[in-house]
C-alpha cells in the first residue's frame, strides 16, 4: 500500500510538471527544489513563472500590458503566489517555524538589474499564503538566505536586514512573527 502511494505521488508530480512545462517555454519557468514543505516525505519543487515580454523572442524589454508579475506554484497541492514588479525569483524553505506541519518559505523577487531587493516571508494559513513581512537585503550572488535567519522562541524569527545609513550598509535585526 505504501509503495502504491509513492507511485501515485510520483506520477502526480510528473503530470503536474509536464502540464506546467507545456504551458510555458523553457525561459520563463524556473524550477527550484525546496525540500518537503508539506511534511508528506516527498521532496517538493517550486516553479517560478516569469512575465511575458513584448519582445518574446529575446525575452527582454517591457512586460506585456505592463504586467511584470511572477507566479510561484508548487508541485504539491498548495495555492500559487503572485508578486508584482519582478521578472524572476528565488524560493527557499525556511522550516516549520510555527509547528503546524507546513514549512514557511521565503520568496526573493528580482528585476533585470540591481542587487538590492526584499526577502519576503510567507506562511500557509487556512489554505492561503499569508505574507508575513519582508526585509531589505543585497540579493545578488546569494545561494541561500538561511544564514541571515535565526529561529527564536515561539513563533518568531529574527532576520538580519541590510539598510543604508549615511552611505554605509548597516545590518539590523528585525523580528518576523508567524501569525
């Protein structure tokens, strides 16, 4: 029985992956393995779908209808998340902070140029993703943001935010509550 469930989950993943791939081209769908976010012992994947561009051949220029949106969907049955003012993004599993069986995630949307951005924190509540807040950080060349996140007692995390003060980058702690 357990083996049948594993095969079913594998085929469901392959179906969802192929369906997502068939609706986009290889340049506007990024796949990011994020680990088991729903505690079902199956590794999950986030799919970041970028916007359509006016010059769809070269994938640059203005976004269609000015809609520079990314949509993050998941290989498991979680709802997708749409963020504005982005052309791509990074997704990371930060663990189950509130101990409800579902991992919290971060999404780092990015633009064509620039290395300063926001790390946005999300938690699944009542089958909807809730944006818990964000911190400003240098986002280029960073493979993981876990080194700037520290779990605290209860349902909070401390995140190191980078801010400009008098021409210098200063790191300041910020508390994010998982509500």
